[in-house]
C-alpha cells in the first residue's frame, strides 16, 4: 500500500499552478454570480450579430469551414512549389507562403549579408522570376493565398505575377502581413525597413488594393512570434490592435474611408494550449475590435466591424524532447482555435522544434484539422462554449485587460515598439518569468520537466535538410536574371520608383508594381525607396543603377 501511495503522490498530485497560461488566477468553480453583470444582447449577442463575440457568421462552421493553410517555404522556389502541390493533393484548402529571412528583410539572395540564410527558414523571393517559379501551376485565381512576409515590394511582385498569369485583380483573394512595425518586435536582427518609408508603402498598398483588389486583405497584422517572445494573450491582442489603430489613422489621413480599411484588415494571432483562455481570447478580441471600430471611427458595416483572424498554433508550447507528443499539443491548440471561432488555421508540425516540416509531419498537421472538421462534432453549432460561466467570465476579464493596455499604449505604440520598450516587456518579464516557472517545475511541460525519459530512449527522427544544390540553383537563377533582363527597362523603372517615393503625396504602389514587372529585385526596390527617404543603401540588393 505504501508503494502504491507513493506512486500516486508522484504522478497524480493536485495541480499547484491554478492560473491560465498567461497568469490569470482561476477559481475552483464559476457560477451565475460571476457573469451577473453581463447582458446577453449588448455584451454577447448571437453569432453574426454585433458585437460578434460568438462569431462573425450566424452559422459559423456549419456554413463554411475555416481555411486550412499550412505554412510552406523551402530552400528554393522550385522546392516550395513542389511542397505546395503536395499539400493541395492532401486536402489543403488555402495556401500559405513564408519567405526566408533575407526575403523578409528585403535583402537579395546574392548579397553577402544573405549568405548562410538563403532558403533556410522559408522560400527565397528576390524577383518576379522567383514568384513565377513558386506559384507555377497553382490556381491563384481560385484559392486564397496568404503571404507571411512583411516587405511591401513582395506584395507588388505577387500582384505583377497575378496579372502576368492573366487573372482578374478584382477576384484576387488572400492576405499579406505587410506590417513594418513587426520587424521591430520579433525579428532577430536590426530592422532593415525604416519606419517612415515602411509606413508609406503599407498605407499606399492599402489604398491601392481598396480600389483595384477589393477582395484582398493587403495587411494581416500580427508580428510572427509575438506570443513566442513572451506576450500574454491580452498583450498580443492589445499590441496588434494598437498597430491597427495607427494604420487606420494613417489611411484615413490619406483620404481613405474607414469602412474600406476596416474591411481590409485581418490579423495573424497565435493559439496556445490553454483551451479556455485561447478560445476566450478570440471571443474578447471580436468584442474589442467591434467596439473600437464603431465607437472611435464610426464604422457601421459588418465587414468593418468584424475581427478576421488567421491562426498559427504556438510553437513555444512544443518540446524537442519526446517530439512525437507535440502532435497531441497541436491537436489541443487547434481545438482551441476552432472553439474560438477563427477563420483560418495553420497547424504547426510536430518536428518544427528540430527542422522544417517533412512531408510526413505536414500531412499529420493537415490531418489534425481534417479530423476536427469531420469526426469530432465541434463544427455542428456556432460557439459551443457560449454561456459557460467560466468562459464568459474569462472573455470579459481578457477584454478588460486588452482595453487597459490599449489605453496605455494608444498614443505612442510606434515609439514604444521602435525604442524597444514593448520588446523589453515581453522578453525581460514575460519570457523570463515563463522560463523560471519551467525550470522550477511550477509550470509542468510533459517530457521536458516531468515524465521524462532517458536520452538513450529518445527516438531518432527523420529531419528535412535543405539540399545545398537547391540554394545554388536559386542563386544561379538570380545571377542569370541580372545578366539577361532588359537593364534599360529595369533602370527606368527604378528611376520612376525613386521619383514617386520622393513625391510624398503620390501613391508609391503602382511604381513598385512596374519595377516588379521589369524584374527589378526586392533589394533594388527597397534600396531606391530608402534613398528617396534619405537613408543609406547598405544591406540591400547589389544596385547596378545608382541614381
């Protein structure tokens, strides 16, 4: 009996950390007393009705499933194209690309600064040629394409590719991160896009798309990895809504309509493993967004008032140890996203703490979403957690914290991001406290600090390795492009881009598209825009046409 008791004490002890993942204390039980101040009609409402807490459509997943879009970006445009076609064959319903680090900084693949990083963490896109190879044979006119990239010239390159394929811009669907401030929050190196010219390009692309690509979301706010860097659920929403508020104000100042910009903004927000907190986070975000657009900006249309979100699962919840059990974590995260009523999901792969996903792990990630759709019953009714005393209390608690933070940061969010105060809050407090809790054992992570196995028992896993020849092929293509393209046409396009950039009142996006059509590189485009704003050219493409 003593032995059995000790085993029970070891493996079945009561939890000691009685908080949500973000640190909100949780009571033993919730009752009607905890929600007595909530009015159903004004504070919650039915699905598809203001303030959209229960979902942005009245029938939610009964009428339309979320988009399944696995993130994809490999050593070369050709390799990425092959994996995208594989994912489509496995049942993916939307596409999701990510550039490698040089691409996300606007640095060309043959620049010395890019050495060792090309194709390592995403697809290298330096010109229209790379975009053509990456999207070759893909039905861009029939599928929504998300680009997890921040540099506006890449959006211009995608538009140029879409037009060259002969597609109708009015039917172009998808999203683009296109968020300059994101670089200051979660990039590992100093930002390469100055805030002044970056803000101009983002605003101009929003204005251009409102007129020419009305179904497209030219900005999806949400710095990649904000939660991974230590942000709480409330901080994630508050920071991004403050950025969105800034974008709306810039857009309206340039003559844009708030209904247009509200309809064209989406978000990219992580979903963690705390099922109830994450579901409540999305419910709270919908209420905060609807109130902000209505009360601060006077928006009235459903499209402007509704919070639209793409949701990657949160990678910092995973462990390298016993990596197979990440499959279970990912399933719970995905369930939380579905219960929260999101519009699009990227389920990360169980091997991502170690490598880029293999075909096997990508298939399992996609099957996770498909099982949720067709086997679990969670799609049968809208907002199945609605009415739970705990969930409604937690939704209001998160709304309260989100609103408090937004009020604190509303007037100087850009300054707080650029000078590092926001990052310091996330890393020095959030991430640091998280790590202390893990190391002390207060925060249990199965396989890492509890229920571990010996190193000799850890199973070997197949990892995806970027073949050197793939990267070499891509760089050679870039060198050949520089040799064979119409240099006079490129020079003229870049000269025109710089002139437009110097005329601050003119929309810069059409000139970016023309430069892309001429096969100017991302680095060259970024370089002349920087020069027009008085910044140096260092760190970008090998400019052959200095003006």
